[in-house]
C-alpha cells in the first residue's frame, strides 16, 4: 500500500518560506485533516507533496514518475475549473486518464469506476447533463467524483467541501472517512473545524508554513492552539453523537 | 450524432467539395472531360488545366484548411479559450513578414519558391523566439504574452516595409499577397508545404489526451499524468509547422481557425481531443468551399480567398453572439 511520507519539505517564494521544513508521515487507512488559517501554507504543502511545484526536501509521491504518480495519487485542486461544456459523465471519465491508453477508450473497468464514482456522489441522474450548466455546489461534487473515479490509493483534496450545502458537506466527509476505512489514504484541507473534528482520524495544524501540531482531533484543537493559531475561543465536547466543536468568538 | 457519424459526414463533405473544386473553373471543361483528362492524361489543354492548375489548388485548399482548423482547435483547447486562433502565437504574422520582405526585395520575382521559403524562414525564426520568450516552463499565460509580443512586432515590421516601399507596385503586390489566395499555385508549392504540414499534423494529433485533461485546469491535468511542458512544446511546434507552411503558400487566411472549432464544438460534446480531427476535416471543407466560391462569385476579378473567409467569419460571429445571448436569456 502507498503511504505518504514527507521529510524536511520546504517551498520558498522569493526569500520567504511558504512551507518551512515539514516532516509528516501518513499511512494508508488514515483520513488526515490539514487545518490552519488562510495563508498558512496548506495548498502549497499539498502541491509540493505531489511534486507539482519546485521544493526542497523529499516527498514519497513527488519522487514518482508522472505516470506512476497519477496512478498513486488523485489531486483535487481548490480551483474548480471546468473549461468546456462537456457532459458530467465525460468529466468524471477524465479521472480514468492515467488508466487508459493513448486512444482513451474506456474499458469495462473504467466504466465501472465512473459509474461507482457517480453513484457515490449521488450524481447518477446528472450523468448526461452538461457540467457547466450545473450549480457551483453540484460542479464541486462532479469534480470530487472525478477524483474518486481515478481510484488512486492516495486522495489529496484542497477544501473540497467549501460551497457545498450542509447535507452534502457531511456526505462528502463521510465518503472520505469511508475511503480511509477501506484502506486508502486521504489528506484533506479543511476550514470547517467541526467537520474536521468529527470525520478525520487525525489533524495536522499549520501556521505560517510550519507544522505546529499533529495528532488526535481533540488534542490538536486545544484552547492554546486555537488562540495562538486561529485567534479563536471555542466550545469542544465529546458527546454521545461524537465530538462537537463550535467556534465562539475571536480573541 | 455520434462521433464516428460526424467524422464520416465531414469526410464525405470534404471529398465532395474536393471533387467540386476539380470540376469547377473558368476553363469551361465538362465534368467528364475534366476527370478523364486527370486520370488518363488524354487531351493536352485539359490535362494541363486539371493537373497543373486545379489539382494543386484543390490539394492546397484542403491542406491549408485542415491545418488552420486543427491548429485552431488545439490552441483553443490548450488555452481553454474559444477565441484563440492560429494567428495568436505570432507565427502567421512572422511568416507573412518573411514573405513581404521577399516581395519588397525582389527575391520573390527571382524564383517562384523564394517567397514561400522566406515565409517559412520567418515562421522558423518566430518559433525560436517564442520558445525563448515563453521559457521552458510556464503555463498558457506566458505563451499568450510571448505570442502577442511577437505578433505585434511582426505586424509593425510588415507595416514598416510597406511604409518604406519606394515602389507603389511592390506595395500593391504586398497588400494583395497579404489578403491570402490560392490562385496560380503549382505542385511546387504543394511539395514545399507538404512535409511541414504533415509534421505539424502529427505533432498536434497526439495532443488529444492532454487537451481533454486540461478541461480540469493545468494543476489537475498535471496530476493526471500529463506532462504540460511537453504538451506545450508539441503544440507550439505543431501549430508553427503547419500554419507557417500554410501562410507560406497561401498568405494569411483568417477566421477559418477560429470559426471551425467553434461551429463543431457542440457536435463533439465539447471534448477538446475529439475536436481536433473534426476541426481538421471541417477546416478543409470550409476552405475548399470558399475557394470554389471565390472562383464562382467574381471569376473575372480575382476575389481573394482571405477576403471571403473574413466576410464569412464576421456574420458567423454575430450568430454566435446572438446564440450566447439567447442562452443567457439576455
């Protein structure tokens, strides 16, 4: 199984480090939430881990060849780009690019992966619709389905649930935690700390390019970290419905 | 309509127009006479008309039209912009500059291939400058910037040549050449353009998979295993080779590379990879049809092909604006 191992990963923009000496080990079966305020370096860390930008240090996925990487890791960028009015099915099918030959003819395995991804994201009834004609939240779900159709052992997603309605935020996080339970590795950047606490097996907190906390959600979201990194005071409790986290005020 | 049906339809249309281009002309040969002259070589005048005038002209129309359609589709797919066209990266402008210099210096009169050879040299220089300016890495944006800079420079230098032209006849020659035409071309032009055109087609035909993935943006495409640097290099070299060769033998013919991908996009489900072959066939058909029209509308006056395609292009654009507004409900 493919894990993700980063050692002393740094990314510089000009002289200043955007990601500063991050070492992180994630194993298959984990659903890791990457949290931190805006500009903490979450997106840059994920892109460097994938080898999409120049970096110092080492990442087990960036080391792979471009074709191997595409089969090892699916990347869901924050920018939701759908350039052409292709059908939802076609768009989700793009996730099969690494598995198909140059002729790009989907075989039965590809068809099954596309159908499974559509069904999982509750998009089966949209399959024939033009992707650009859907609402923003629906487009976000189509793009998640695209990443699922890639069927890579590692899924790295940058704020995938921003802009989804509450029910679909919960469903999507549930899908991510199910994928981890199936033995895949999920690394997901999130701003909703409540959902992060409920669905992630582990949280990694970034602040000004550095990794400042890593562990169980309840440990990472302690009042000291919240005040120092987010400038927040929050309510957190373990209930019979699982952990509940609610930001209260800015400190 | 399925993709294979669309391709068969477009191929049939192109074949019919190619036949029509061979059969229509001012020489007033009957279709039967024309074909038998072409195939059997019987009848001296008819053979001359068919083999030396109409056949190279029809072949060039198909070659240049296909190059323009294919390049337009590839550039639109790469830049994810339906307004991109083959002239955008500055290669056509530079090829035209080479041709204009050949006309101005009198080289063009010295040898029949001097003008297209100078145009090809202009295109080649443009590619090298373009790759230098846009750098080995870097995305679509730097390519557009470099292309616009190059187009502007080539345009300015072309005007400078016209400006300094001491001889009004040379200036008139230049202006007429720049309108684009396929009149009086021979097989020498075909043999000159063919290798570059084929290389360009081969390079562009391999881009479909990458262009499809680019629908999701550059970052996602790269993570899907597409090597964007290689894709961009193939695109620049492919467009330059086939469009440079096209400009060298036919002058600057606008709108075909812009309008053909636009018209065919809905018929291929908007997939950039499938649009490549469809646009190549569509471009060939459109340029063959335009070249037939040029000969039929004003047979006495040498109506320029580029003028006609521009005249066709503008109303098609108006139609697109109308359609877009109707879709937006405005």
